[in-house]
C-alpha cells in the first residue's frame, strides 16, 4: 500500500503506536478484534481499523502538494475536501478558497475563475456538468483531481452495467456529493435510480411486483431517477452500486432483497439475466471500518465515542452501529468534552446534545473508541488524552505502552 506524505500534525503519538503494532501482528488484516489500552481508571477499547483511508490520504497529499508547488496561484477547492472540519479549516488557513458548500450552494461564481487558477476536485468527485463548466473557464481541474479511486471504480462499474442493458440502482443519499457525481455518469449510460435504504428498496419491490402504480413510483422517487425512467421497462434487469460511505451491510441487504423480488418474478434459471453481481463496488476501507466497529461492539463497552465531522456519512454509520450496544457519543474532537460531567455530542437528528454525568460511575470504565475515514488520528489522540486528564489518571501512556509491548 502506498505511503502518503501528509502534514506531520495529522499524525499521532498514541494511535500511530497502536496501528503500527497491529500492522506488525496482523499484516493481512484478518483480525478485526480491537486493541485495549488498560489504565487503572479507564480501559480504552480501540477499533482495529479507523481513521484516514486511502482516498482521504491521497486527497490530503495532493491538496498540500498543490499549495507547495504553486505559491503564486489562486487555488480553489470545489467543496469540502473531506467531511472533517479541522482538515478543511487548515486548508482554508493555507489560502485555499471554497467554490461551493457540500450541498452545492455557490460561494464563488465559476465565472470568476481564470486559466491561471487551480481547482481541486474533492475525494467524493463531482458531476459531469460541474466539471465541464469549470473546465470551460480554462481553470486547471486535472492536475490535482483527488477523486477517490474506489469512487471511480463505482463509476466504471455503472458504465459497464449500462453496456449490458442493466438499470443502475444507486444505494446512497441523493443529495450527497458522491451520489450526485455517480448519478451524473450512470444516467448517461443507463436508466438510473437512487434508493436511500431498505425501506425505499421495498417500495421499489412493490412496484416490480405490480403492487404500486407507475404514478406512485414517480411520486415517491421524484428527483431520484433519470429522465424517461419507466418502471415497466427499466426494472426487469438491474445492478446495485453504492455510495462508498454507506453501510456495506445495507447495500448487500438491498441487493439481496431486490434479487429475491426478481427471483420470485422470473425464477432461478433466469435470475442471472435480471440481476448483476456488483459486490465488487463495495469500498474495502468502509468494509474494514464497519467490520471493526461490530467487533468493537462485541466487547460490551460501558460507553462509546465516535470522532469525526458531523456531516460525514461514513462516520454517522459507525455511530448507528455502536448506539445499538452502548451509550454512544458522536463528537468532532476533544473540545466537546467540556468537563468530567458534561459532553456535547451530535445525534442523527442533526442537533447538538448536552449530556451530564456521561462517564459511568465505575472503575475502570470501558470506553470503545473509533473514528470516521476523514478524521486525523491526532484528533483521536486528543480525545484519549482529555479523558485521561479529566479522570486524573496517574499511570502514564509510556507505562501502558511498555506493559503492552506497544
């Protein structure tokens, strides 16, 4: 695996030791059990896989390289590089300007771009239309395109599905940058439809079985299907691809459900003519992080902390997994741990919660910890250090590392 050059302040003295030890002990990544850091007052149970993935490190490396190589040019990011506030704030502090918000709202008109400017495409990629509009200004959008290769893999698979007359079903959030980018390519090659979850897939199943009308389909999925989409014509031969940050298990669940619907309609002998095998579109990092989070949950922690940007899709799914097993706090960093008795965390209903007495009254407290794919390990370090500080833990990290051979 390629080693990326990213700013040193994104690295960490704590997590780097943990990851280095696990890489040495498990180079083929077959063991998803967590690492435990045992202190007298607290036990940190740290997920096997978390933090920066290949696509994120690639994006960060290219962004800082653009800054270093072109100090005399204006450099723009199309939108947030990744969904992490610390990373985006630092890039902004380096002089990079943002053209759009993640929702697509214009901050700087594309018409203000010139041929001397550089525009960095974020890890999520962008739509064909936006890329063409920026390219028409003469701005350089190719030298520092940071689109994740696993996102591009989904695009390529969508194209191949179109070549074999399949309809492309995209498992994703229709307003997410990555899903918009994938849809903009898939609908040029094939009829395309976005479904968010299994509930929407079940509505689609009712349409396929004839239990819901074409009018009901168009009403429910308004804005989520390609022009000219016909349920009668385009739902008899399908392939499911995904927004790479969604729950891999849910993508598979949607695929299995729709396969079952088509199996019931066409029979086992004909199913290969109606349902494509698209398991190769699932992102390995998303799979590893989610599998590690399930293994983390199995340790039965007293509480869990998930660190990451509040608009990060992949981080949100880690929260969804853990909150089924233990009180879970989704925080952007150590600053959200106000005191020993108060934490500010984000919930899936999009608001900040203030929780009192969040630390269990026991010793040692078992705290599960993980983070999203766009969260620097250094931020997780600071969360661990903050908890140790609040608990007035007397045993040093060096003592724990030595005792556990880290």
